[in-house]
C-alpha cells in the first residue's frame, strides 16, 4: 500500500479530507478526528451549544461590570430546566413533569 493510500485511509477514518488531515498532522503534530455526534444525541448537543452561548453572554456582561437582570434569571431558570431534561434523557429517564427538553 502506498503512503498516499495510507494517508487517504487515515483521513477518511478521521472524517477529514486528506489535505486537512496532512495539514493538522504537520502543524499540530497530531490529528484530532472530527467529532461525530450520534443521531440520538444531536438535539441535546445543539441544546447544550445554545445554552453555552446564553451563559457566555450573561458572563461577559457581568465581567464588564453589568448586573444580573430579570431576563437573565429567566434564561438561567430555562437553562436549569433544559439541563435537567438532558441529564434525564442521557440515563433513559422520562423528563420530569413540567420540564421540557
């Protein structure tokens, strides 16, 4: 098997193009394979990304000397409810009554 074939296989296994694979290997010295989110977890993954963005916006404002608003408390309460639902779904439990995921 040629070096080119080996690189092609390794890139495919990492979920990358060959040029991305070689570039990352050359620059970083190692290759981080593309993260593949199983279909069953994609909604939770997207929800967590949105929640992280909301938390980051609140934290940035607080770090700039702002204060917590009523709107922030509403968002934080929603985040707590969604996280409770995600945690329940990860272990196969039904989402607690009154909470949505």
